[in-house]
C-alpha cells in the first residue's frame, strides 16, 4: 500500500498515514432506560393521580385508574419507561404540578435493568 502511494507521491510521509477505524458497522449500544414511578401517600386525592397519569404519561382513564390503585395498594408502580432526559423531565413536571396544587405526591426514577 505504502509502496503504491510512494510510486505516485515520492515525498509521501508514512507517519501521516491514518488507519481506518475498525468495526465501522458495529451496532451502537441501545440507550439506557429509566422507569418513572409514583409513590403512595395518604393525602393526594385519587382523582388527581389519575389526572397526572392521563396527562403526563398519556394513559387511558382505565389504565390510569389501575396504575393509581396499584400505587395506593402496593406503595408504588411504574408509570412509564423512557430515556434519561425524558424520565428526568417527567419527574420534574409531575413534581412541579403536584406542588402547585399543594399535594405531596412523590415521583421518582430508577434504572430499568431489564
Ligand atoms: N393513597 C391516596 C389516597 O388514598 C391516593 C394515592 C394514590 C396517592 C397514588 C398517591 O401516587 C399515589 N387518597
């Protein structure tokens, strides 16, 4: 290869040769995902939680009610799984919305290991 280049460019400097990257077609790793969860408390009204689940997580009324009841009975439930940036934004929006209505509703994220 170098001999061929030097045949046409006699002053060619070997040290300037840049090696092509190996595995240019390697599949990129999928982005890490995060679960957004709601936590139970004794004060936030059930209707408000259903409202949060339909508005911020785009669940139907029926699914939202089921998720709300799971949180109420079991202490927590997953509302959705997103990339880090979107998950953080959901937590911030839900927390801000709950506080602006003076409810103690807690929303958190955790890494999705599956
Ligand atoms: N436990 C609340 C009540 O009885 C309802 C509730 C459900 C609160 C889910 C928070 O994330 C929650 N009013």
